[in-house]
């Protein structure tokens, strides 16, 4: 070979890849798709095409490259490697109402997996595919939907690396790890590390494509199901479980140790905690780590899944007492309400004579529509019935006479209502479930936290990012008001979950 040709090839190699050790040209084509839902199968309304397309038609092409923070992490890292071309595969957006939606219809599932298959057929072949899934999807007639998504993709894409990232509320088992090349799950709740886990997925993908890594997986089901309210990773034992996983990862470079705590409000056969370990071609090591994590979760099951919380009356009594002591703002986590429409905390606060409280928020599309139809405007005096109808646990509508302090746009909503009544009390009404995770909403609606002693949030754990981790809350009470997501799982009527899972069936 002539010297000039060799030089030319060397220069090309240098520019085709930022890793100078890499000898071959590796201009990979990687597809990116997402299909995410946390399905509350006890919630009243199914999730169909209308729900998935409420905010617009499925994402296509480059829209996918910025679809969520997992994908942002994946794309940024792959771009840094500089050796791959990224392409979006047609994928549905997030469904309206998020996790207050029930069973996904077969029609919707087939439509979106079909669109992915068609895209892969038309635009492929791909060298690898990255799938950003949630893991707690429940689909009518399909017991393990995430595994089925990967199987359908593989049918067209063939035997290529398929890397999956999941939320830690995922309900999965070996069926997913049997078909995916690697599964990586976030480790923090509130979910701060989705970008980081997306980056790890990118690194795994590139290492597999370059034949530097041969992933083998080991999956375990400890047989423990926990309510979301006990899963915050800033508290024990959720914190120790994730710390144990990170310890394994730090001790042995190249292993990836994931734990999904699971989502208890989906009545599915693979419900509950899942351990998924990836190693580089070392099945024995993967099994050993998976066994250790599995056994540890079983050992801490009582603390993790068996605690009791105060009921509504007791929780409100404790909150008022804390406010009187000056530990304001007091946060009431109304963690169990998944449709956002329940009125238990509101009516109990009124009953116990609380003042300076704020309910953020109650979802009540009926009321918003009625205010619109009757031409109501901010500063009007109104008497309205609030919430209390969306599901059988929602309580009763509460009649409120007061002032419509705000009736205008907020965030993705065209109208949000703020009702002021009694001794400086406030109820914020949104058209659907709105999980308040920080104080931004207050300023946007002309409310001030300085004037609020007690704030009740429809949130289990995510509120901690804006109220607890920054030291804002003077006191926090998680209250087990009636709802579709109770802390006491033993009262839920499951049909499909394993008959030996703790604490629902196994009391030991
Ligand atoms: Zn989650």
C-alpha cells in the first residue's frame, strides 16, 4: 500500500472517532424509541390512543432525541463518542393524566409498537436500539408489556444490541432481561438520575458494539411489594438498598446493579421488587450479586413494606398541632390519591377548624368547565362543589363559598382556578392530577408560601425535592387518606399478583 493512502486512511480514522485506541471505523447507526406509562390498574379510566395523543401525535425523527431526560443523557454521551448516527423511531408521547390512567388498550399498544416496527423496517437496519421505557405499563391481554415491546422490535431489527432503561417503579422479571441485551434502572426517588442512567446506557451500547463488552444478565424477584410512599431513597431502607447496589458497582468496575422497587398499584403478575445485574461475560458473578441484593431486600422487608401511617383525622390533627408550634410550612403528603380528585384532607381541615391552609391541588375538570361556561372571572364571588367524584375513594364534593382569586392559564393548562375561603384558606383546582413537587406553582398563581401554614400535596415522594431536600418544610406528615394508592396494600383486591408476595399474602 502506498504511503499516501495509508496516511489518508489514518487521517480518516482519526476524524471518524474520538477514541484514538479504536482501530476500526465504527460509524454506527443507533435507533432511539420510547413508550412509557405507569399504569394504575385500579384507576377508573383506561388509557387509549386519545390519551396518548392528547398532547399531540407520536414523536418522529429528531423529536425523539430530546424526548426525555434518559434520552438526553444517552444522546449527549453518544455524541461525545462521535462514532454513531442517532435516529428517532416513531414513539408515543406521555399519556394525559400520567399515572392516573388505567389499563392501556390493546389497540393503543399495537398501534405504537406497530409504528415502531414499520419505522425500523423502513429506516433500518440499525446496529443498536436504545429504548427508554418506564416498566410499570399494564396492557389488557399482554402480561409483560415491556418484554413484548422488545420482542416486537427484535422481530424486525434482528439480533442487535437492545438496551433498555427503566424507572425504579418498574414491574419486571426475567422475561425482559431474556430479550434485552441490557437493562439499566434509575436509583433515586425523587428521580434525579435519569440523565445519568441514560449516559450509562450509551456507554454500554458503544462497548457492546465495539465488542469490548459481552453483557450477561441475572434477574431476581425478592417477593416484596411496597407502596410508593415508603420508597423514597432519602430514607431507610430504600436508601440502603440503593447504596448496596452502588457499592457492588464501585467494587467491581463494569458491573451494573439495578433494583426496581416496583409499582404496587398495577395488578400484574410481575409486580414488586426486581433485581437486574449486568456483568461482562461473567454469569457466576451476575448470579452472586443478584442473590446478595435479593436476600438483602428480603431481610429488610418489614421496614420496607410493613409500616403504618396515620389516617386522615390523626394526620390533620398532627399537622394543625405542628403549625401551632410554628413548624411551618407543614406539608401533608396526600400520597394515596391517584386521580387527584379526593377531598378527605380538605374536608378534615375544615372540620378541625384549620386556618391558613392550601390544597395543591384538587383535579376537577367538571368544575373548571363549569366556571368557563358560566363566564366566571377572577375576583368573582362563587359557591361551588369541589372534587369528590372521580373514583370510589374520592370522598364527597365539598361546598365552598369564597372568592375566585385566580382563573387563568398555568403551565400546560388553559385554565387553573384558585379559590379563597374561610380564614385565609386556599384550594387550587387543576383539570387533571397535578403533582406539586416544588413551590413554583404558588408564585405563578399569585400565592405566597409566607401566608400558608399547612400545604397539602397530592404526592408520595416527589414533593421531597422542593419541600424537604432544600430544608423548606417545618414538618411533613404522610397521611393514609383513602385512595387508590394506599400505604396498606393488604386492603387491595389483587387478582393477578403472585400468591406468596410480602406483605399482601405472606405475613412473615
Ligand atoms: Zn417512578
